[in-house]
C-alpha cells in the first residue's frame, strides 16, 4: 500500500506543534533570565512553567475600529508596574547598616538636613507614590538622587542591587506622615551641629564590622574662639628658643611657617643629641583634630597637654617647667603681657604657659581653600578635573571612608601597611629615641622591638600594632613628605600606594582594596587633593625677641 501523504503531513505538523509547546517555556525562561541579568533582579524561571504564555496581541488599525469579540470580556487594565524589593546580599533587615557603611551619610542624616535632605524628608516626599521604591532605587543606582547640593555624586562601586533595594526599603520606612516640603539646596550651605546616627545591632554583624563608623559629611572648617591678647603672647613664645632646655630650639624649629608648619623632612630632627623617629606633622588646623600624635595617644581637645608634652619631652625640647617660668619672669615685655591677660597679681607659671602657646596654635588655620568655597555654594571653586576627582574621592576610590568631615579625617587609627622607614633603625640616634619612647610608655619587651608599633603603645593590644592616626588632608601641598614616617615624597606616590590596596601588615584595615584607577582617574584625584590647599597662614616672626632684664629682689 502506498503511504498516505496527507496523513504523514498531518503527523509531522502534530509533532512540530508538540515541540513548540515543549520549548516555549524554556525560551521564555532564558529570555527572562537575560532580562534579569541586565536589570539586576532575580529571574523567576518557574513563571513560564506555571502559566502558559499569552497569545500575541493583534495590532488594531486604531482605537476607533477595534472591536472585542462578544463572547470575550474586555481585559482589565494592567496595574502600574512597580519594582519589588530585591533580596539584599547583607543580613536580613540590614538597610540601616548598609547606609551606615556607604557614602550616603556624607550628605544625609535621619532627621537633620545637611547638604541633602534627611531620610525622613525623602520618605515623606514619596509616601503617596506607588512607584517610590523603583524611583529611589534608580536614583541611587545612577549615583545620587538629584542636584541636592554642590557635591557631584558617582555610582557606588561596591553596593549590589540587593543592597540598594534594602537601603531604599529602610529609607521609605522612615516616613513620619508630615506634609511634604520640597527641598531647596541652600546657598551657601549651612551645616548644623553633627548628631551621629546610632544604628541598631551594627557591632553584632561581622560582615559590617569594618564599616561600623559613621562617615561625617565634608564641611568647611568650624569657627573657634580665640583670645587675641593670649594668642599674641603665644606667638612670641612659639618662636622663643628660651622655652627649650639649652635655649637652642623653639617650637618653630620643627614647625617652620615656611615649611607648612612642619620641617619638610621625612623624619623629624628633635632636641640636640637626639633624632626623632616619625614625621613632623603640620600644626595648621591642629586644634580641630580629634587626636594628637601619629599613634593617637593624646586627646585632640586638649591642646594644652600637647604643648606641655612637646616642650618638656626629652627628645623634643627637653624643658623643665619650673626653669621655663623663671626664665620668662625675667623678660619685662612678657611679664607685662602676662599681667594684662591674667591680672597684676599673676606671674607666669607652667600650666598656663602651655595654654598660651596653644592659643596661638588655634590661629593657624586654612585660608581661601577651594573645597571650602565649593561647600559654601561657589560652584566654580573647583575646575572640572578636580570635580571629577571629588567624585572619585567619595565614590570609586572610597577615600571618604576614612577622610571625611571638616578635617577630612575620621580621627581614628588604621593599619594601612605603610612600609617602614629604614632610617629609624639604621641611624643609632633614632633607634635610641624610639626605644626610649617605648620604655616610657610601658611597652613590654621593648628592647627587642624593631618596628614602629603605632597605637599599640596606648592599648598594648596586638590588634593595634601598626595602626596610625588618619592624617587630615588639608593643606597637603605644604606638608610633604607624607605618612607617619615620611615614606612617600609626593602625593602621586600616595595615590599609587592606595591604588594598589595599601601595603602588607597583619592588622591591615579591611576597607583597603585595590582600586584599579586609570591614569586619567589618578590625575583627576590628584587635582582634587590639590584643591584642599589654600593660602598658608600669615604669621609674622617676632624679630627681635624681647631680652632678659633681671628683676630686682624686693621690687617685684
């Protein structure tokens, strides 16, 4: 019998239909996965299996001629699409912790308006918007929520789509129900007193342990009250070598105005017969720091103690307080200024003398800094290269994690793996000084130490070995070489160091990762760092200094 060609064709068509039906869910699932890959959402690969794909819509010539079949009810209009929250890669409910560790807090706070609106204000603005979540996610992914302030934003380099979704969910939960008030960026920007947010259970989450600190917003320098008469007497004392044991060095010997109130050397010189083992830091804006000394051992709010330690320490000025006050009593000009400030019955004495020098240090402040002008509303203060550098600083390069606030320093201590300066141990006078320092600080087994222990000398905790204070970044162009031991001669070397992810050290801060900056990005970042310097403080050196004139016994 000859085969029936029509039935064979029908069989072939039936098999083709079955093949198409079998493969449609797979094709749809693959298409959804590809779409999810580009949109950042999790693909729902089971959706195509659970419900068959709807038939393709037939285009109508126009709404006027479109007619629905009588037996088929008109489909209800589809609801507006909203982006459902995406699963976070962090712990459940970690939106607040993610925000605490991100750059958002540089411009936003829970209930205080800074450069940008508060989180509560953002939530209130969107409280009636059914697409609030998707809109905010899009704004964060694009690198900022609009022109809410003078600082250009860049997309965050480390947050996943899930992280961003969790952050937005937390922000929207902060609504208070208050009327929506449209935010208008202030010009100039006026920053209120900082009130850090305390985030729930932050310290209990190991994955966020390294990001537990709050990032303060970049801000102009705050004002400080200065007693002009006291600061003027302090200016004379700052330059007077009679405040040192052998009358050969003054505060200005190591903190030279011509060298950015440092000394321009990798390692400090110190008192005659000694050599210092760390870099001499600048005194510009010193009284606005949270900590003094590279190892962070002194409270930044106590400038008097800093001046006392530097004047009396054997390897700096080696002065006895009782000898110092007797010397200054024999200088009539000093005595006259002293009594005008503290009263006729007062004579110079140690504790107040250190405070007088500290009052002068308060006057050493940054002036006419481009970044400060930008933060006060001058949009043209930075050139385009420096503006791109600012985006890198607070974005891809992530410098703002540690260099934030008005001083561009978190005031904390970190181990970054800066290489040891070999001169500390190859030059005997420096080695003697550092070991003597360890002995006076109670460092165990100090004679066998052959590295700079950093903050360990304060805590005696091995986890603090190699940790040093975050250096303020203001007036950088006046203060080379850089780092606690002057390891880098130029800012370009510093940028290269951090681009590599820092150095090797057992307690290295987990925030440090290779940045993989391009040559152009490094140049832009350097341009921004250079914009952190303005005009050096204008200080006139007293010349000549007033001379001794012995007081007459019984006529004092």
